[in-house]
């Protein structure tokens, strides 16, 4: 698991992913787990959705097989597995937004589980980060996790270490 430091620092996960791709020298099958709040498109501004969009476009342009798990209204190159029809931001309000978001994330994990063994690497951009980490061992595929801030990174790493999720820590 690789996490990102304070704002303004380039995402370590993207740098690490780039090193893996250069080291291997071959195209890879990459799963990107996108946040569900906003769709992925060239018009998306800032935040995790824009990072995932840029990453997907860049990896596809370099010849990698990219599959994005995200919203059905996303417009990206590569494969899209829609786990909800539209971005949460564009849906009418409901009584419990948290449950709606959680149900979408659970659908994403189920779609990912159905494709177990189909990817060389999974790049997790979800919030909360820990949800995908729960499935990392079961999936058996290396997972990079993008953490938007230091506290998120600390919580995700602490949880993974506490529950023996195969995360190596520096000694």
C-alpha cells in the first residue's frame, strides 16, 4: 500500500505505479477504483476524480489495459465497469446519503471480486480508503492506495497493519 503525503506533494502511488510499469517493460492490466461522488471526464475539475481520469487516460495512451470501476456517466478511455448509473453529486437527495454511497462502494467491491485474478495491479482511489483494503488479501492482487491527506493515510495504514493485511512496514 502506498499513500500520499500532505497537499502539494506528488502522489507517491502514481510514482510507484510508474516505476512498476517501467520496470516490467510490458503493458499491464490495471484496475482503477474511482470515487463515486463525481463522474470521470475531461470536464471534471480537481480532486480524486480528476486524478483518476488523468491517470486512466495516461495509462491507456501508453498501451496499458485499464479498467475503471466507477459511475456510469463517466467518459474515459479504456474499460468502464459502472457500479452506479450516475455520480452521486447528480442524483436527487435521499434520506441517508451515507448508505447510498456505501451501497455503491459495496457494489464496486462485488464487481471487483467477480474479476479476481484479471488484473496485475489495483489502484485504489476510494474514500474511505480502508474499504478496498479489506478486500486486498482476498483478491490476491497488489494494491496501491491513494490517500488524500496524512490523517487518512495514517488511519488506513494503521488499520491494515493491525489486521494483518499483508502491508509491509518499515522497521
